[in-house]
């Protein structure tokens, strides 16, 4: 995330230096947050600590680690889902490395104070879900299964990428835990749920404006007023 933020800020400043206006387009909230809210100075991953935390999950379950997080960092625990393995591990890792709650470190976020116009393209939910379903079909046609096999072959079955939506379900299919149809429908379902969470995420962004894609005049007017200001 830090690498992305640094590269993105460098690109934005370069575009502005040429009297151009940069557009950031995408749907992943955490990457947007890294630029809009900034990032704190955090220690790098520690594989030894992560291994021990993963072992604890295997032995006692993710709920045990979540309760541990609530003890040392209740602020972060209140913002993290009780089954969000990645974020729970990261919060505990940072605490063990620094002796400070990650929520405390996040109060010292560093960012460049850009002026923002934030537009959320609010696609009709039914149409959005149709697009998601069609995209999953297209991904499978274009080699998602083969790509997953290649990742397993090159990086092992515990590769970080295999925990994400799509790869995770294909891995279970390759291991014989899901049929092809079960895998496909589960990818669609999980992606729809992810899209719903993203909508909720962006609704919390200050000054964000939700616009319908068909309302082009409204969008153009918002952009013109922003540029004029």
C-alpha cells in the first residue's frame, strides 16, 4: 500500500506540474484511502510473527486472535470484522513490533493535501450484479483456472494472492472441495458481497458525491465547477 501511495503521489504531482488535472479511477477503497487520508509510518511485515499468529489461528481459531486484539487495541477491533484474518493479523503484528496500537499510529497519517472532487458512479444494483456475474463468466473463459494453477505451481498453495476472491474458490475447486458450478456461483456471490461492502465503505468518505452514470449533464456540471474553483 505504501509503495502504491508513493508512486501515485509522484504521478499526480508530475501531471499537475504540466498544468493537467489527474483523474484517479478505480474501486478499491483501501488504495483510495491511502491517498485521501494518508498512511502512517508502519513497520514492514514480519514473517516470524505472522507465522506464529497463523499457527494460533490453526489451533484456536480466528475468534481467539480477535479477542486478543480487543484487549490491546479496542479501537481497531471495533473497526475490523471479527473474521477479517488479514487485518487482525496486521494489527497484532504492528502491536508486537512497536508496542503501540495500530489505531494510535494511524493518528499520524502522512499525506499530500490535494484538492479533491470525489464522484461515486452509483450503478443500479441489479445492473451492477449482472455485470459482476458476466465478468466472472468471462474470467473463467479467459483462463482463471489455468492462472490459479500457475500461481500454485510457482508460489505454492499458501501464496497470499490465493486468499482473494476468485483465486480462493478456484483453489478449492482444484482441491476437489467444490464442483465447477459451485465454484462459479460462489465467486459471483462473494464478488457481489464485496461490491456491497465497497458501497458501504465509500458512503463513509467525507464530501463524496454519488451520481448516476446516465446523468452526464450533472457530472459535467460538477466537474466544471470544481475546475473553475
